[in-house]
C-alpha cells in the first residue's frame, strides 16, 4: 500500500487555506515544535509559545481544518471593548451596537492573556485581536477604550476591523476562488515535507507530485523537473524552519507568489 503522503488528493484542502493557516501547516511539521509540544503541551509558559510566534502551544496532530492557532507575532491591540454604561439605549439602536460573539464573522478564539481576556478572530487571511473588559457580557452595549499613549493608527485600524466584523457575517460565505500558483506551491511543499519525513528520495517525490510519465520523460540531472523538486525541498524546509512567520502578516505579499518557477509539469496532479 502506498504511503499516505503519496496521495496528492490528501492535500487539496491546502489549496484553499489562508496564509496564516498555511503558516500553521508548516509549523506543525517542524520536529522541534513537535518536541516542545510533547514536553510541555498546554502547560507551556507564554515564553515557550512565543518562541514559535504563538500565544499558546497547539497540538501538531491537528491540521488547519481543525484548529485556528492564535499568533502572537504582531503587537497587542491597544483597543479594549468595555461595557457602555454612559447612557441609556436609544430607540433606534441597531444590533451591531451590542456585543455578540455570534454576530462576528470568521473563526473566533477566546483566551486568557497576560493582560486579561482576549478575543482573536480570523477571517479572509487576517487576524483581528481585541481585549475584553471584565464586565462585558454578551448582549451588552459596548464602547471602545483606548489608552492615551496608544498608537492612533493602530487603534483606528483595530476599531475599523472590528466594526467590519460585526456586519461581515451578513454577506454570506466567501466566494470560491480558483487557487493560484502560490496555493499550488504550498500544497506541494507540504506534501514534500511529509515525504521527506517518511524518508522519500527526490525521484519518489517527483513521481508523487507530477506523475511517473512526467518523471520518465524529464528526470535528467539538469532538467527543469529535477530543479523544481530541489526548489520545493529548499523552500519547504525554509518555511518550516521559521519563514512561516512571513505568511502571517496580512499586509505582506506571499513571498512564494513572486518566486515560483514555471514548468510544464505544474499542470499535473494537485
């Protein structure tokens, strides 16, 4: 029976992941991260999790369809949602003026941070993080609390993003989009990492990725197909070792998008 990593169909889900989820797919394959999980699991300190760019360690056996890790690479949001007790409700009050986790679009995670309860929401490749006041409850009218010394642009960005989340869910699910070259690269790179972990040779990787017929025609020492496999190995290892962090910043373009080599073999399989 063929090894699981040889089935390209098993990696189709990776074609439709957002960048932060792709970052998790690389990190969970890092043997040093797996070692930390085995040693500490959920008892890990914040410092150990931050070593990997996470708020808390996450089980590496769970893929991006099952979990949404909370990344801690960016600075903490300066905005806190607090219970608004300054005035009585207005007659024309709208639902968006009341706090409700269920009205927020995206995948949501509540966790206890060093500065209190935090809410992280992930949608369309972007993470939105806010702190929650101690007395804020579901259904309460809320206000934004911003420290006087906070970065004004960062605070405005957080408020704008949160306001968008309160109405984004009314627009329905994100439309299906055809995966681009970068998405195809990442799916193949993850397959390569699993193959390497299983002890596969470069030719075996090529057969799994591009098919035995393509390998029979183009597996020469200086051929483009062989060069592409070597490139996949090199970039996949670099992303797993730490470059996955470049995928988490929503304002930074995917570094792979501008660097994926074109070959005729890229139209085969996944």
